[in-house]
C-alpha cells in the first residue's frame, strides 16, 4: 500500500512538473490572452443582427472552440497543481477562472441567453491575470470597498441634510428642483459634479442672498472634501495592492529558489551513483578478463598437517 501511494505521489509530481512547464511558458500566456480577446471580439460581432444571420453557424463554432480551449487551459492549470492541489484553490483568480469555465456547462446557464452572454463577458475580466497593472487596480478596488461604503454612508447623510434644507427654503419658489425630498436629492446629486452650479446659484440669489452660503458650503463639502476622501481611500488601497503583488512575487521567487536548491543535491547524488555504477561495471569486466588462478608448486609440495604421524 505504501509503494502504491509513493508511486501515485511520484506520478503526480511528474504530471505537475510537466504541466507547470507548459502553463508558465510565455507562449501559453500569449495564447490564452489572444483567446480572451477573440471571445470579446465575438461578443461584439454578435451585436450586429445582419452578421449573426449570415454567419450564425461559424459564430457558434467559434464559441464552442473558445469554450473547449478555455476548458483545456483550466485543466492544465489544475494539473499543474497536482502535487499541491490546495494552492490552486487559495488563489482567487484560479477560483474565478474555474467558475467562469464551469458556468458554460451548467444546463440552466446554457438555456438562458442573457446570463450566458454576461458570463461570456466575464471572461474578458480574465485579462487581469496577464496584465499586472490591471490586476493591481482590480485588487485595489476590491480592498477599497469597505472604505467606499463608509464614504457612501457619509455622502448619503450629507445629501439628505442639504436636501431637507433646500426643500425648506426653495420648495415654494422652485418646486421643479426642490418640490420634494426626492427632487432635492436628485438636484444636489447632479450639482455634486459642479454641472449647472452657476445656474443654481443665480436662481438661488433671486430668492435670497443667503443661498450663496447654502451652495458654497455644499460644494465645499460634497465636491471637494468627500471626493478627496474617496481618492485617499482608493490610493491607500492601491498602495496595499502593490505591496501584496510584490510579496507574492517574492514568495514565488523564493519558492523557485528553494525548489532549485533541493533539486541540486538530488541531481548531484544521482551523478555520483551513476559514476559508482560505472566504476563497478569496469571493475567487474577487468576481473572477468583475468586468467584463472592455479596452485603454485610450493603450495603443492607442502604436506598436509593431517598427514604427519
């Protein structure tokens, strides 16, 4: 049982080593990147009704070819982790790729054209695997979500307070923009981008001079303070994503160096064993070429101790 387990482990290591050689090759990454771009181009072509009617069969064939190619790719990546399968599932990008590929084989997804197209569109996001800068940006966006949610809560509170103040002061004179809390929120949300702020200020001055304080404080808080806070959150997350990417690169290089260091003694040991075997073979051949030994005359004349009286 132990021998069978050892053989299976050895076979898994050989398979992982060979598949890893393929998946880590530059031509493999370029091929997969080209397939992703081809898939994106097919999605764009399918938006033209005339082309779909004329080339329906070829487009379906190309889609099936892309699915088959992506399936082979993910199988190779899984096989590359045959000696350490847990490492495959620890990588979020591997899980994302696996989910996107497996979704194409689900019966419910294949029958729903809209969901299938959305999942095919998700394959385009796999380009982040081959573009480190894009991967860093996506990781930064994901890490900035908690801070962004806090920003949204503060922004919603600010909008609600200023919308209520605007409804109190301007609802009677400008019901089109401040007639209700919903209209006030929508107006202030559009003013957050400073689009139409000049017209709003002129209209407010016709109502009251104090409207300049209302709009100036709102623009200062919403368009400058909050936006700068959001930019700070994203930049901090971007720095953290870069540090994570650098740490992963260091771990990969350290693992490769460790693997090389462990393989070197094994290789040297095999060389020494081969040399020892060769020396033994040569010694055996030399012994076979020697003539058979005969007893000398002196040894023949020596009487046996048993023959003495």
